[in-house]
C-alpha cells in the first residue's frame, strides 16, 4: 500500500457525543454501518450545551431519511412545532416582523409573488407582505396544521420545523444509532496521537487507546482533533458579529406553547424564547464589550415568563469557522467546525449538512485530498451564507439608542452581502445561489422587516394594473385568514397527534 494513498477505512471513530455526535452516529450508522465499524466516544462528565434547541425545515428531512416516525420523535423529545421566527425591536424599538417558513403568496410562474406584492402596494400601501404568508398568519393566530394535509387550501404553502430538547434528541438518536451497530465507549480524551494531517488514535484518561482510519470531531468548542491536534485555525468573524456570550436558562411553561421562536433585540444583543411541550428554553446573547455577564443574567431573568427550573448558565464563544473542516483523516461537525450565533437556528442544520456531505464524498482511504477540498468548499460556503444572513438582521437597523447598536451600524458589510442588499434595494431581485440554505422568501421577509423597500418592481410586472393586483392579493389575504381560523390551535394539534405521554423533568 502506497502510504501517500492512505489506509483503507475499516474503522471510523466519532469523538464527542451530544446532539452533534449522535446525529453523526445515526446517519453514518444508517448509511455506512455495513461498510466499516463505527464507534462513538463520549463522557458523561461533559454535558450537552443544549443551546441549539430550535431547528429549520431541513431537520425534518433528517428524521425522514432515517425512517423515524415524526410523531414518535416529537412525543419522545417533547418537541413542538415551529412556523418561523418573530423578531421584535430589531428595526426600531417597538417594531416587529416575522420570518416564515414556506411560501408567500400564490405561485404564479415565472413571476415571483414578491414582485406582484411590490407592484400591488403602489395602489394599496397598507397591504402587508406577511399577510400573504400562511406560516406567518398561522403563527400569529397560534394555530397549526401539517401543510401537506392542507395542500389544496390557501395554507398549503406553509412549511414548518421543530423546537426540540437537545438532550432528548441526543438520547433518542443514541438509541437509534446503537440499533444500527454503533458502539459507544465512555471516556474522556486525554491526548490525541497525530502526525502531519493524520490522527492515528485517541488515548482516554483510563489509558485505553482507540485507533481508527477516519475520525469525526464532535468535541465542541475545544475542537480537540481538528483545532488542537491538527492545528487548523479558526477564521474569526467577531468583527462582523459582535456578540460573544450567552446566558441560558430553562423555565416552566405558563401557557400553551406558541408555534414560533421569539428573538427580541436587547440593548447589547438579543434574547430568545423557544417553547417546548414540557418547558421553555430562554437565552440572552450579548456582547461582552457592551455588557457584563451579571447584567445580562439579570435582564434575562427579568424577561422570562415562568419559574426557572435550571440555574442560569454562561457560555462564551468566538464567532467563526475553521479554515478547513476536513483535513487529512479528520472531519469536524458542529461546534468543533465553527460557530455562528443561533439567531436563525442553524446550528443543528450545520451538523446534518456536514455529515450529509461526508456521506456524499465518503473516502475509501484516510487520505482523500480532492474530496476534502470539495467538502471544505461546500461547508465554508454554507457558513459564509449563514454569517451574511445573520449580519443582515443587525446591519440594517435604525436603532442608535445604545452603544452596541451604534457600533453594529458602523460595521462594513462583506462584499457579497453588500451586493445582495444593493441588488434587492433596486428592484427586489436577489442573486441566484446553487443549493443555498435561505430561500428568496427568507431574504424578502428579513429585508422587508428591516425596512428595505425596493425602489421599483421588476419590469416583468410593469404591465400589471396595480389596483387589480391589490384586489386579488386582498382576496388571497382574506382566504388565508379564513382558513387559518378553522385550524386547530397549536396545543390542540399537539394533544391530538403527538402529545408526550407525561411532562418530564427538565
């Protein structure tokens, strides 16, 4: 065997558990368990951070690909449904907008429904974009229905994701992965044996040495294999996204869980509310350059609804991405690959995305530089896309009422984002992105919510009569509203289809 070609892959080791590790184990066990032996090493001494408890629609693809019953998964993990994110106080104090999942308006190819709305509002300026988004109207009314079960109705274009309990997700996927032959080993990593771009083995504190041909690094912010052993640097983006701390706490529910995530801007960052069936997750993401941890904790506890059931926990992070996320025989997934604050609930998605790409480019040996290069290109593209989308939420603010927001407003935008905003501001158009995460609806919703109104509609709707368009869209708005009022409440839908057997301790 030519050493340059690497060792044949017979053993794969996932280092680290939690949500990232067990998503990796579930997918790899399901699709590649017949190809090589898979072991996951984790320690119960290292807890799951459990911050990323809100997902986006591709997470449901993960559940479906594994053949897992969605209703069973929801019951077992105490999950609830999510139709999007409500953003309060971002453009100005007192402002609010919604980022929905799914469609806005009725399909009218090849014309973008957004352009029809843009033309119609010249005759009816009070026509709101989100009144044409089924997910937004459902969320505002606290109602829910699986869109595919209402496909022929005005709400059939909605989409959804889940609010999940990260620890229960990890436990559920552990059972699944072990059923696929993944072997779990308990133990803390003491050292990593590496030479060049190859990790030969990890050595546990117990003295056990675990060798493998391919490693998946799920060791969180420590990035023991990729960051430390192979010395892959982190490209630091904290000059673009100023927040670097979060205080998190779980509280009792005080009423039915709303089917959306709340992201409310604060004086030095923002806070989230993620409602599950058995409790609510809360967090305050902030910039340590603008606020101290004690003040951030006090603000969070003053804002939460319901009695805290955990002690507040402080997390520190650096926003950025590893220069390479696959080097040699190590592939990183989750926090070990990079971190972007959870404003758009992308953390779990990036884990799924990494393992999906690993399966697509699965190497035959421990050295596969061409496959690694393509993996790195695709994953870096995902991180940059998410980074720019998050920056857009901040950079377009009109707030100047606190030092944090004044500093945010002075940040120079990355060239790609600057081009995107300028293109949209001209005629409501967006660059075409192959296999991008955020759809046109996502960008349209956030840019509209942040006050970016294009100077003119696209010429494709120039001949449409604005008043007639406005009447048609008002009719659609009314049809969506009537249909939504006939749907069950979110709580009633949970109770009927996927209610957890009994509330569980947080």
